[in-house]
């Protein structure tokens, strides 16, 4: 894969600064890129590395162009332009259309001839796989599920019955979609299963990381709207609703019936309580605990600072005394006021 | 699937309020149910929705019956009655008894003729699968494990050697039972593996969610007693013991040799330190950190509030000063007391 | 498996205290071991159990030897000696060399005749599997990956394309190595995938637990050095670097481009922010949040204490007032000082 810089500019709608004939054969980091490689500068934090780069070309913003010691692609959104360029250098693992002879496909399935069903994949009754979709090796898709056009389950993915996955989804390995929600009724101390009768419905252009779990709804469906991106090791409980173009980082857990708005950004390791609502456009920083609804867009955090363990022990103990300390502070203020008035 | 309300009352031991001939064809939420659907009211929080429901019937308590605008099933435990009704409407995915031709079953295995071994499942030497048990597609059960009557491994589940699973277990996809506990001895800075020689023993009526991991014991066994319910993405380390009818929500991690009592309820995202004991009947709320044994039943919490990030930064810094603040507060109190006595 | 105590001493380089002819047939805990079993005493906390043990022999330190009521193996590192002994009693599940007839191996692969490819395993194009390596049942190894000598993928493991795994690795079930890092560029509110062009490189003697995920790099590689031990349910994001002989407990999440030094010990449920550096020899206790680089070796903690929920509520509210409390405290100190000077 080789492109001239001019060709890249044309494909990405950007402007060449320097030599359009310069040949690009791959990508690199600002620090590590060498001859033949293109890199990008999106975060101003790395601007001082620009002068030292040995890259053949840098994707950058208008204001950085003059400081660039080499060729450049000038872009209004250098990170986006980098995404477009990187896609050109990505090695696609071709999956030949058709059903691998070791796959087990129920005769009631409807698999498009331009779909690919991998080795040892298993499809239950009435599964539908649309054109261009790829069901990777050792994936299991249970009865009645629908995999939309150009969607891909990479490997060892499990999709439970009646799940609906839209177009161009990318579901990474080990992930489980549509498992039973965690619902039990208590019968004198013994937990009795509540059948989970809803489904999971996933929109278009959704990416879900590895070993993530999305549970089916109890009665209504669990819903993941268009353009949502979920990282690895995320738990999405039953009847959660995630709005369009929201992005959630790894290890986050979202409890049942939580409703997360559109264009939110939820950091890694966050816990979201059940039955609450997060409005559109909210950012929650990593490892925060969202215990109540968030009604105003903005950036939210919780979490406590890391300290050498010996210091931490001392402050840890005081946290249990906080309310008492606050009361003592108030009482001191009152006493001091009285003393002053007396004096 | 269609039942008259009278038939549902009979099957669930409840009383009809209204028309027993009313036909029920499915379930819905209090808010969303329409004609032909039954719903339930268990949480008083939703009582005000009762007046507006368009459901054909509502499962509710005696005290709500008169306020119900439609037919009702009157129950002492509406959530439990709903569980019984929902089970009637659950679509069972039939697994035909017998061994799928693509399954790989070691000739030393003992598989009951009324068990079902799915496509591409793999059973090691001397595995026993009892009557009614279902080993789903792409599950791997290693040597010497025992799967009890009517237990089901859904798909892509891995069970390591010598694991014992009781009757009526439901193990969801992607879950791993019996992996090595995390045990290493330090040899001058290099970690040397400590062979994990214990097993995992799981009682009857246990449900384990998707992508959950339960490690085998180091010497003795890891034990999960009857009726325990574990959600998705939970980590149960070696030699943990979980008592009967305890329920644990998603993303919780339980460190080695922790002993959790019976009928506990542990919220999601909780961390439990190793080698501690939680007595029977303890509730721990979500995202708490259990750093010490809990000896008295009750409800326990930890965790810090979410705030707009700019406020949080200010309070975050103060947490490191808590002990110092407490000392200054005490010294102020002393000084003020002296001042008062002088005055 | 039976060994005389003298034989065990010879194999482990330790000294017999008592009868070298004593026959050992298995291991047990200090509390639970009976006749024919050997146990160990490494943690002084359990010293008082020594007098009551019914074990045939105990592995212990020089200073405990005289207090031992039975035979002993005297060792400078009893836990390490136990590791050596336990390895002798571990049941190895033999995997016959060769390719199982149900495995799907691309003709371009290079599989050493002394490697074992399990039932229903799938190997993509140009995969290399070295001598003694075991690819367990239902594992998927995608194009161009390299599995080193004597490494083992247990079952249902997924290895993405171009991953490099060194020698003697042990990768537990359900784990995913080399999935795409979580990288997206924002195009007017819509997230556009950034192709993840780096790889995962794993050194020698690495163990990775079950359902753990290690993402491939965005441009450069994600690197796990020799001797690293990762527990279950860990998330390692793109371009993370983990130094030699570092050990990380379950449920920990490490964000992108974090650099963790050598011989660190990271507890369970820890969150590590992206783009930070943890120097060599750092210990972080369980459930801590590492929000900044750690430049000095030592032990670090964060996290808040567990309390009965009613008390916790009161302190929880005060955490939002901490900065205000600190200001009021300072102002009180000033006023009191003025009052004293006046008086």
C-alpha cells in the first residue's frame, strides 16, 4: 500500500503543504515515524515534538503548518484526517463470502450469499444474516436473531435469541449480546428467576469491544442507538437505553433501566446506578460513581486521590468522622461569634 | 401461548379481581402494556401509574386491588407471581436430547441419553453429564467435570477439569468456571506459579451470568452454595465461599478466600478484600469497597458523590488534608475553650 | 503420585526435619491437611495453627522448625518451596501432539509437529505455532500470529492477527488478545473509527487469567514484558506497556498508553488513567484509582471506608462541602488569632 501525499490529500479533502509527490507507505507516531511514514498532530500537548519529527509528512491544523519541518496535510480536523488515512493502511482480513463447511447453520436460517459464516460458527433456527455480514469463527447466534448488512462478529461472540443488530456493527471477540437480565423475585429468602422476555436492539454503526455483555430486557428491550461505541469489559444491564453517538470506555457497569442520553462520553471504570437518567451531552470522568440522575450537560467526576498508604490510612479514618467534623466546625463558629459579641 | 386470567390465578395460587375469562397473551410494563397483556405492580413507587394502565390485567397486592382500573390478580407477593406468569410466556429454545454430530465427546464420558450436547461442544475425558442437562454450542468441559441434572451451559462457556456443578444451574455465555486461582510465589523478584489443586463446587439452582469467572481453589475448593445468583462480569477468586441464596450484581470482584454468608445482597461494582468474612444477611450497596469483615447484618455503603468536575477538583484536594483538618479543628476547640475560661 | 519427604527435600533444595522416609501423597492446608499430606507455613499470621496441624509434614522457615509437631521441610522461602512441591502433584491434562481432526488450520500455517491443536480450534493464514505449544479447544488464532514454545491457550481464547506471544505463556479461557484499541475521531459529533495498526507483543513466562482483554496498539505496539502475571477480568488498553515481573490482580483496568514499570504489584479493581507512568517497584492496593504518575517506589492507596449506610449518607453529603469546610476552618483560625491578640 503506497499513496502519494497528493493522493491522500484528494481522498481526505485536505491541502498539501510541501511536495505532493512524496510517497507514503505507512503511519507512525510523531515521535517514532520515519521516512515514508505519515503521522499527525491533533493534541497541542505534543506540539513541541513537531520540530523533531523525522516523518515524511504530518497531518496538522492550519496554525501548525508553518512550524512543520517536513511535508504536511493541512486539515480542519487532523485526528479525523488521520482516521481516514489510517483506514487506507489497515490490513483487512478477507473473509470469503459463503458458509464454511464446518459451520452449523440451521436450515431455517436466511443467509445472504454475500455474507460470510466462519469455521465452527453455529446459527440457530430462523437467524437472518444480511449481505456483507461476517459471522466469525466459533461465534454462536441463537434462534431468530438478525445480523444487519456489513456487520461483523469477530470470533467467539455469542448472540442470544431474537437479538437485532443493525448495519456496519463491529462486535469484538468474547462479547455476549442478549443474555438474561439479572431479575429474580424473592420467595421467602429464595430467589426465583424472572424470565427475561425483552430483546436487545442495536442500531447502525455500533462498535462493541471484547468481553462486553449486553443483557436482554426484562419486558421491554435493551436499546443501543446508532453510532454508539462501547469499549471492552463493559456491562450493560437489562432495559438500559444508550442514546446516539455516546461513547463508553472499558470496565464501566451500567445498572438496569438506566437511560443514558446522546453524545455522552462516559469514562472507564464508571458505575451507573439503575433507574436513573443522564441527559444528552454529559461527560463523566473515569472511575466515577453516578448515583443520581444528571439533568444538566457538563463534565462530572467523583473519586478520591491516591496517596502513600500510610497517609491514606489517616485520612481514610477521618472520612467516617466527616459529618461530626462539620458539626463541630459549625458549633465552633457559633461559639466564637458569641465570644466576639460578648467581648 | 394464551391463558385465561382464571387459569393464571389457579396456576399461581392467586385470586382474580374482575373477569376470570379475560384472555392473556403476553406481558408488558405498567406503562406500556396494552390489550391482552398482563403487568404487575410490586414497587409502590409506580402506584400512580396504576390508574393509567391500559393492561388487560395487573398483578398487585390486596391494598391496591380497589384502585385498579382493570382486571387483577391479587397476590401476597406480586413480583413472585409475575415471575410465575412470565415463566409461562418464556420462549424455551428446545435442545433435542442427544449428541450433535459435530460435538467432540471423549469416549470415557458418561452422557445421559436425555442430555443434550450442542454443536461444536467439546467434552474431555471422564466428563459426566446428567439427564436433562444441556451443553450449548462451542462449550468446552474439561476432564472429570460433572454437570448435574437439568443444568445448562448456554454457549462458549468453559468449565475446567474436575469442576462439580449441581442441578438446575444456568451458566451464561462466555463464562469460565474453574480457571487457575491467581497464586504465585516470589523467587527473588520472579513470580513462580503455585499449582491450583482445588476445584470449584457449585450447588443446586445456581445462576451465573455472562463473562463471569470463578477460579478453582489453591488447595481446598472454591464453593458456591445452593441458590446463589451471580450476575455478569463478576470475578470470584480462589477459595471464596458464597453462602446459600446470596445474590451478587455485575462487575463485582471478590478476592481470594473471602467468605460471604447466606442471603446476602452485594451490589454491582463492589470490591471485596481477600481473607475477610461477611456474615449472613448483609446488604452492600453498589460500588462499595469492603475492606474489613462485616460481623453484623445490615446495609453497608461506601463511595463518594459525583459533582461537576470543577467542584470535585477542589474537594478532591481537601481529602488529602482531612487528617490535618481534623487536628486543626481539635486544636481550635481547645484554644477556644481556654479563651473562654480566661475570659 | 507419591514422594518420600527426603525425595521432596532433594527436588526442592531444602532440609528434612524429622523422618525422610515419610510418604507424601498430596497437599493440604495447615488447618485441613491429614495423614499423607504436606502443607506449608509462610504467613506468620497462621503460626498458631502450626501446633494443631495433623499434616504429615510442614514446609516452613528455620525459625519455625522447632515448634513443628511433625516432620518438616526447612526452607528459606516456604511459599516458593510449596510452589515447587505443588507442581509435582498437579494433574497435567495431556494434550497429544498433532492437529485434532476437527481443527481448521489454514494451509499457510506453520505448526510444529510437537505442538497440539485442539478440537474445533481455528487458525488463520500464516499462523506459527512452536514446539510444545497447545492451542486448546475452540480457540481462534487469526492471521499472522505467533505462539511461542510451550505456550498454552486453554480454551475459547481469541488471538487477533499479528499478535506475538513468547514462550511458556499460559492464557486462560475466554481471554481476548489483540482486539482493536478504543480509538475514534470525532466528526461533528459522530465517532469515526481510527484503524488500530499496532500489535500486541507478549514476552516469555507470562500468565494471563480468564476473560481478560489486551488491546492492540493504535500505531505502536501494546507490550507485556517477560514474567508478567495478569489475573482475570483485566482490561489492558492500547499502547499500554507493562514491565517485567509485574503482577496485576483481577478486575483492574489500565487506560491507553499507561506505562507500568517492572516488579510492580497492582491490586484488584484498580483503575489506572491513560498516558501516565508508574515507576518500577510500586505497589497499589486494591480498588485504588491512579490518576497521576507515580514517580517514587512505595505503597499507594485510595478508596473510602465502608460504613452502615445511614452513617455513610451523612458523610457522603459532607464530601461535597470539604473545600468549604477547609475555608471556614482557616477563617476560624484567623479570627481566633485576632481575638487572642486583642484580648
